[in-house]
C-alpha cells in the first residue's frame, strides 16, 4: 500500500497530467520529498521557506494539515492526501 | 415575539435537538436553525451588521450604491436591506450558481453582474474589486474582510448558543467568508475556551479550482486560523447524503452546505463516543433547501446528485 495524493489541475504539469500520484513517507514533508523525486518541481509549488505556501491547502483524509502539524503532519499507508488551491466561499 | 420591522427580526434563532442523529444519549447533536432569519439564511446577520456599521461610520448615505461579490445568500440579505433602506445594490455573482438565487436577487431589486464559472468566487471578488475601482462612489462592504461580518456572530450567534446550551462542547459551521466561525470562535475563546470550534468547507468540482496560477488563490482577510481547532473538506457526495439523512431522520429541510457541516459534526460525535466522553455539539444550519431544489440534489441516486453538482457552487 502507498499514500494516494490528489493533484489539482493547476499542478498537473508536474505529474504528466496525472490526477493522482502515489508516494510514501511518515510525515507530509517526507511524502512531498518522495513525490518530488519522480515529479520534479512539485515541491517548489507547494512549499516555500519551510512552510506550505499561503494559497495551497493540503488535506489528509479530508482534514486540513495545518491543524495536524502542517508539513510535520503524520501520514500512513492508505491515507488519501488532497492538494487544492485556496478559493473563496460565501 | 414582536419586532418593529423585518430588519429588527434578525437572529435569536431556535436551537433544536437532533435525537435520531445523535450517536449516544450523552453525545448530542443540536441544530441552530439560521434559515429562520428574515431572508432565510445566516447571512442576514452579517449583511445587516455591515450596513449598520457603514451607516454609523458615514460611509453609506441615502441613495448610495452598494457593490458586493457573493455566491448568493449575502447578496439576498443585502438586497432585502437595501430595498428597505433605499440603496441600490450591484451583486457580482459566479455564473455557476443556482437559478433560484438569481431570481431572489432580482425580486428584491438587485442588479447582477455575472463572473466566469472557472475560478468560482475568486473571480467574483476580482471582478468586484475592478468595478469598485471604476466606480469610486460605490460602497463595497466586502464580506471577506469586513470585521462587522464576524462581529455579528461574536455578539449574536455565539452568545445565543451559550445561553441556550451552557454545556456546549463543540460548534461546527461552514467556512466561506469565515465570518461565522471567526465571530463564534473568538466569542468562545474568550468565554468558554474549552469549546472545540470546527470548520467544514465545501469541496467543489475541478472547474471551481481552475485558477490560472496559484497566486490567484484567495484566503479571506478575516480568517485567523487560531480561532478554530480543526478544518475539514467535504465533497458533494457526503454533503448530499447527510442533508438527506437530516430530512429523513429529523424532518429538517436544509441547504446542501448544511449537509457538509453535519458530516463534519457527526465525525466529531463519533470521535467523542470512541474516547468515552460526553458532548453537546452545535451544528450551524446556514439555510434551508429551497434555493437548491433545481440542482437536483434532493432526488434520485447519490451518483446522479454528485454528477449534477459537479462544477456548481453548491454551498
């Protein structure tokens, strides 16, 4: 088993158009590093100065990682990680 | 209850138990029925408060033109108030919003400027900001950054919940402008800090996230992550499933976004049960289902409902 990562349209230039990619790691940070090895450039779009970029939201099993330790959030096999740009509601 | 006019009848909404959806006798869910506000949504609180504060500050004078980016409810609330107070209202609305919302806006006399579906409300905000530059005499109350939006909940919704349910342990609400949760969150941080504040945000179809680049992303100026404890993304399938359960089990006909909020609330309730604790969990029901009937979310299979909501701004 691996961790499924859902990629938004805007970042699929880094995944050859794939909507989902798979990766491994104990934390979100490790997972992003693992994916970056096969999808170069993705990390730079997600992370800046050691933190998630302001307009990037990442969810582990639908929960916003910013409330689970951010890049240090724990992940494990079978989790679904969703990346989305921040958009307005209301 | 008696009020001088409709504008005075905002708030003081009922809090009703959800005994059939509650997972245990001492882990209870409660719904705060914000559809009982004058135009049928929680946004009456924020819209009226923004107008009152702008009048106090001298920003709004008789005959003024209001401008607001809105996917619906805030526009409808502003339109009603603007009609009664003699203001003109221009709403910038994404074109992928339900027809009912447009009809209601027109009925109350608002003018609608459509913004492109791709990019959702981000585009509406951008178009509104451009219009504001072109028309410096128009007044944009700007729900995403106007402190009066959160203040309405800090002084209204939050205290109402605590008065009706002193044993409250959780409040779960939708996250759009973030005003509801910022106001309620700040109130409880100050008055009962052990209350867990949970946000449920709608997860839309890909079209809505179709920005040209990530720098076009948007975080409302009101948002302060310290005022909430957890934030969940809920897709249309779970939202529709829960909104149907709410009708089936408790008889409440709610808007689709309430399904998303209920989904997050039920997850909290199950966590509490697992931990062997007790809880009184308040679910903020933003509006009724009337405005969303044409989306098809209330009939047929979940698959069909999910398909029909793809690309729509359903919350």
